[in-house]
C-alpha cells in the first residue's frame, strides 16, 4: 500500500500540472470545470487511502505523450508486481495504441505488455510480442531471455536451443551448460522412443558444448547398460567422479549392476574402496557395507559403519547401523532397537534427498532444473544428516 501511495504522489502532481496546462492553453470554461473537479476527486481518494479509485481518476486525466509514458509504464509495472495483471495489461495496451509514441517508447511498452502476458500465463501472446521485438532489434536481449523462459515452460527444446544460441551471441554471456541440458532433454525424448543412436549423437553434442555435463555422462552410461555393454557403461560411469563427485550416489546402483553382470565382484569392491577413501560418500559406504556383510560378517560391517559415523554422522549411516545391530541382537534389546530403527526410517522418509544450491529448494527426487528458481544443475544430493544445506 505504501509503495502504491508513494508512486501515486508524482502521478497526482503530473495530473494537476496537465490540468493546469490545459486551462492555460486556452481551453474553454466547460473544459476546466470538467478537469479540475476530477483532479480534486482523485486527490480526495488518495488522501482517504483509496489508491485504486485514485488511479482510475489520474490515469484518465494523464494524457499519454512523451512526458507521461514513463509514469504509465511505472504504474503498469507496479500493478504486475502486485498481481493485478489485468490492470497492467490495460495500461500497457493503452500505451501501444497511441500513435504519438516514439519507436523506442512503443518497444518498451511491447516488452512490458509481453511480461504482463507471461505473468498471466498467456504464453502465445507474450511470445508474439517478444518475437516482434527481436525482429525490430529493440530490447532484443530481454525479449530473448523471456522467450527462453517461455520455451522451457512449454518444453520446446528445439526452440530453446535456437534462442539460447542467439542470446549467447547477443550478450556474450556463456550459456553452454544450459545448452547442454537442452540437448539432454532432446536425447531423453529420443531414448523414450527407442532411438538410442540419435540420442547418443545428441548427447555427444552436449558434451562437446559442456565437457562437465554430468547429466549427459549418466545418460550415455544408461544407454550402454541397456544394451548390456557393461564394460563400456562402466568406463562412462567412472567419469562421474571426475566431473562432480556429488553425483556418485546416482551411479552406485548402476556400478553394482554392471559389475554383477560381468561377474567381477572383486573389482567392484576395489573400486568402491577407492571411491570411499577419496570422497567418504554415504551411498558408497552403504554399498561397501553390503559387501562386507556378505563376504565377512555382520560384526565387521558394524565396525565399518561405526568408523564412518565418527567421521561423518548421517541418518542413512545410523539407519544401517541399527539394522545391522538388529541382526546381531538378542531378545532383550531387540524391542528398543526396533523402535529406534522405525524412528530413524521415519525420519529418513521425511527428509529430502536433493537441495538447490541457489535457492535452497529441496526434493525427494533429482530435478536437473530447479522447479523453484529454474537454475540448471543446481540441485545436488544432500550429504551429512540429510537436512539443511549440503556440506562443501
């Protein structure tokens, strides 16, 4: 409310000035009698904290010309920020309809109206306006940025690629990591259709654009695994550690599956030990715990988990420790251990598994694009207790 009142003060002043100018310009008495009462009526609404009614009065009084365009634009922007999109649209449409606007002023109004339409979910209308701005080469970068948002919302990945490349060429800012994700989106659609040959070609494009694109690496590994070429899949999966070890948790199940299919359990154990020694990753620890339990005994597995928890306390490790102790416990402590086991399992079920490093949004499943802030590759697996920010 205060923001609106502060904005209306200069609007009221401008309206009064234009009313006076009309009178001084030789307007007849009838015209002055119409203008000034309306102006004072608007002031009365403003003083009585009725800004909505005051706006309607002042906007009618305020002629659209080169001196008042900025005021109209500011009013429209304020309405959009307040969620009153229909009002913002009316103001910006009214501006565009004026033949007295300069080319730059009309372009600014087109940009604002496009953003109104976006806010209202009218993407087709917004798209048309932003495309027009790119064609007349005014506010092109903002128009392209908005088009990129629209095409991502509509999952039109071909258009996303085209616009991202135009935007990158326009402002010189690298969009390579985002472009790589667009290629990955295309590849996933092809994989669903069974066209893995074309998917591989596109994923290689993603890697040529961004060598650190871990998503393309994981997808290439999944394709090789689906073809039962586990040795090739393992070579690809092992690149994940180099690209971003935070995503080891995404490939551990696939590592276990591939090593199992080629029948080399010793190599699996050796590689997991190497990974754990370098990164102390919980998912790797849990996989090693399963191997130790199967090859040695539960007591050895308990000792291993205890060592991990001393270095890096986390709920998944605690849950595994309780489960192992249940296997070893006698009848007396079993009831309390089972209660603790259920409590920890419940806590784990409630905790998110991934968190955005940009805005803090958390989720149970991996989103390559954060649903909250729309940043790509900002969602990372949560380490430690499974709640709060990731450990660096």
